[in-house]
C-alpha cells in the first residue's frame, strides 16, 4: 500500500512493481536468472529504502537512506542497460522502464541535495 502524498515513495513503489514484472518475464520467457536477480534486488530496494526513510531517526539518517536509495537506482539503471545491450529486453521495453528509473534518479538527487543543504 502506498502513502499518498509522498511522491518518491509512490513512484518507487510503482517502479518496484514494474521491476517484479520484468523479473518474471526475464526468468519465465527469457530464462535469464543472474542479471534479472540483480535487477530485482536493486530495483525493489529503492522503494524499501524510501519507506525506511519515512521514519528516519534524524535528518542525517534520512539523508543516509536516501543516498543509499540513489545508489540502488543508479545500479538499477546499469542492470537495465546490460539487459538491453545483451538483448534480453527490447528497445521499447527498455525506454519505458528507463524513463521511470531516470525520473526516480532525478527525484532522489534533488532530495539528497536539498537535505544536505538543510543540515
């Protein structure tokens, strides 16, 4: 269940659902298990970290969780590129999910920068 009004959490939750569906496709249809597992791990951890950050113990703890979420989003972007370039996913699918990943990256960068400036 998504908390309304928390844009990064909402977007990362929906993104995680897309990643889970991509994982199912990659394992069921493409019989790809290694790269897809990496994508699943990094792509779903973004939302988990954003959820944790909602109840951070301090601004520094919040910043740390958002920084780790940013790293996971960056890693997810890497695995998506590998899957596209190795032809496990087609260009159309890649562009669709990459657009969402880029949006999440931009949001996380903004959150991290703003939070650093307020510390």
